[in-house]
């Protein structure tokens, strides 16, 4: 169960959207589709070892209440920093999400 008091960080979830201009050129922009609160955990030692010493400040785990439709194609914006989602896991039965992310 996720305790409300641990959800101290404001995050935005963004998804890439493609726009076709009247000239025929295509541009990709990031659109915020959800905002909310999350618990931020620094990545553990196993993640540190798999990144070959890049440092744990580039890896994080965000725990948030369950939200449908989140994929690894999405990204997280937290405190002005962009995080690419590399893995996600459902906590319980639609109780929460664990998003493993790497700084972009």
C-alpha cells in the first residue's frame, strides 16, 4: 500500500506527439497528459553496478498511485529535470506503479 505522506514530489508524465505541419514536415513535441505526486527513491546498488559507474544520481525510482496507459515511451519531468522511463511495474492490483527512470 502506498502511504499518502510518502508522495512528496510533484511530477508530470509526458508523451511524445507528432504534428504534421502544412508544409508536410513532421515535428515531435512532448505533451503533459498527467500530473501528480510521487515518492522518489534513488536507485539501489544493483542499478549502480549495471550502469558501469555512471552514478546513482542518473537513476531513480518513482512510486505513484496507479494510472492507466503509462508506457516506457513516456517520460517524467520532476523539478525541471527530465527522466526517461526504462521499466515499469504494477504494485498490487491497480494500487500503484513503480517507474524506473534514467536522467535524459
